[in-house]
C-alpha cells in the first residue's frame, strides 16, 4: 500500500530540515570567513551558471526530477531502469558539451554577467567558474536519479543529499582556515580562498551523485550503459515533459542573471543577495519539499476526467497550505529582519554594514515568500497534466517584466531617458522586482488553469487567502512591536531571546486569528503543531 501523504511529508520534512540546517551552518562559515569580501562576492557570479544548472536540473522539484516522477509514477517499475539509462545517455552527452563551453568561455560569460566588476573580482570569478564547470554534468545526473527514486517511493535520500554539498564546503573552508588563520579574509588571499570555495562546491555536487548510486542499485535502476532509444514510449514522454519544463524553469533563472547584471554596480550586492537568499530558502525549501514532493505524484495520478473533483481539492490543499505557512513566515522576515541577520551572520568578517545590507534584502524577500511557493505548486499541476508549454510561455513574459522592474527599482534610467528617484530602492529593488514578477505569474497561472479545468472556486480561495494575509500582517506587527519596544539583553543570547520570543508570540497571534476564521488548512497546521507540544498526547 502506498504511504500516506502525511507520512511522506514527515519523511521529507525531517530530511530536508537536516539538509537546510547544514546549509545554514555552511553559510555561517562562509560569512565568518569571507564576509562580503572579494572571494565570496566573485563566487556569486562564478556560481550563478553551474549553480543554476544544479538547482534547475539537479534540484528536488526541478524539471528533470519532476519529469521523471510524473512519467515513472504512471508506468510499470520494470520500465524504470531502461528509461533512466536512455535519458542519462542523452542528457549526459549534452551536458558534457555545456561543461566544455563553461571551461572555454568563462571569461566572456563573467563579463556578461557582471560588467561592472573590478578587474580583480573578474579574475577570481573566471577561475572559480572554470573549477566548477563539471557541475553541469553532475546536475543532470543528480536530478534524473533522484526523480527515479521518488517515483519508486524512496524520499529520504533525495531530500537529505544537499547535506553532502554543505559538508564539503564546510570541510574545505575549515582546511583553509587551518592553513591561513585570520589571514583568510585578507584581500591578498582572495584568489586562494575563492578557488578552495569553488573546489569544495564541485566536490559536494560529485558526492550527491555518488550517494544515489547504491539506492538506485537497490531499486534495480542502476545502469552504466549508453542507451540510445528515442522511440521508447517512456523516454519520449519524459522528453515531452522535461524539455519545455527545463526551458520554463530556465527562463525563471534568467531573472537571476538579470539581477546580477544590475547588482554589479552596487558594492557587495551580489554577496548580500546570497546571504539573504539562504535565510529565505531554508524555510522555503523545507516547506516546498514537504508540500511538492508528496503532491506531485498525487497530481499525476489524478489527471483522468473522473478524478477532477479530487484534483481540485488537492490543488486547493497545496495552495492554501503554502499560503498558511509562507504568509506568517514572510511577515516575520519583514518584522525581525535586523535581529535575524545579526543572530545568524554577524561575527568574524561579517560586520555591521554587511548586516544592514542583508537585513534590507531579507525584508524584501519576506514580502514575496507566499508567491514563490504558490507559483511552484501551480507549475507542478501543469507538469502533472503533461503541459510544460504554459509555464514556459509565462516564464518568457516574466523575463521581460523582470528586466523592466529591475531597471526601475534600482534607479536606472527609463527608456525615455528620465530618472525616477522615488523608485530607487537600491539592492532591495532587485528582490522587489522578482516579487512583482512572481505575483503576476501566479495570477496568470491560476487564470490558465481555470480556463483548462473550469471548476476552480477562485473567489473562495482568494477570500481565504486575504484572511490569512490579514492574520499574518497582525502577527508581523506584534513581532515588530515586541522586538522594538522591549529592552533585550546584549550579545548572542539576547538576540536569540529577541527572535525566539517575538517570533513565538507573533505566530500565536497568527494561529489564533487564522484558526478562528475557520480556514481548514490553517486549523490543520495548528492542530499538527499543538500535537507536538510537550504535554500533549
């Protein structure tokens, strides 16, 4: 019997939480070692292409992973090994060519991404990109393998595997710190530090691929043969879903390139975006995996016309659970940005000016957290329906909108040559541009899904979402008031108390208001949390 969604979600939650905590520790180590100095600032430009491929192709819920799950979940297990071997062969050859391109064209690629970088940062970023180029190949193999494992109801390893990448980076920086001591953050050591950081990142990707091989062997899906079978129905179905899904997700990542292009003229902005993004991705990734990993196979199994009512219920479940969890978290990110950044990062080379930069970025990210996850839920519904074209078209629209919003929100000139100083948000404007694009994309995806299914109760869903948003706003004001008005003790312990108590009271306010409103998903979350409190059975 298939495991329940709640059991799968629990497995995914525990594994993802472990990997996210390791990722947070990794980022703290990077912050203490490099701050927003040259090694890490350059790394954010060098990592954007291999990291984009690792997230796009190798990430849980990425297009490779989603395509494998949506196809293999509906096919006999005996087809799995053949389909995986054939797709691995096709993708492997393509990504070897991409690896070669990254090696040979590192210099012009970095110049394209960061035209405003000074020569030293540019040189460091070029070397780092060349070191990390093989991540392109590992990314595709990781995503396909973990998708096959999820389709076979194996969820622990894919969700916990990012722990290996974090561990590799921590070990690499630890060795560098042991070698250089406090000199690790000096400008003279920036190149050496940057190379070690890049090499450790590559080692982490290799470990993620190696870790999946024993699990694939247990499932009978390991194969190191080159298989050229374009005509197999399973292979053709995977390619039919994977190709537009990859293009669609890739279009979203182009927004990252656009942001870095504009960030290259703002000192420390690229490094700040990396630190703030990690603080957002820790809870976002955890909740995303908890929701999307068990829901995607469920969506894929409910595509028949007779299952339409249950599919709509699952879509509501995914959207409302994402809203009821991400709205209060986003409110807390806005209300407690300063204390959170100081608690997590402010030590070693990470000074007060860097904390102020990252706090502003974190507030901007907090405003958009609900839209990030809701968009992912809707995209996975289209993938399950075998439609990767609609998300792709909307992603193309999003690219153009992101360029326009970036241009306006960071104070750039308008096409008419006019200046709009009231829209100059500096580095946070880059994040606000992405938030605006995600909100527009969510609305367009909902409209397209309604046109296709004709039975979505959008008005009722919108009403419940507005209630949750009001509850989150009240919770955020409560947390901000406690954090600002109470005289908290100094030091790390005081920051911990400030964040913990202000956040806890804010969440209690949110839970009380959202629960009293009678929204089923909010009550479900509160009951689940209450059942885990001490003293409750």
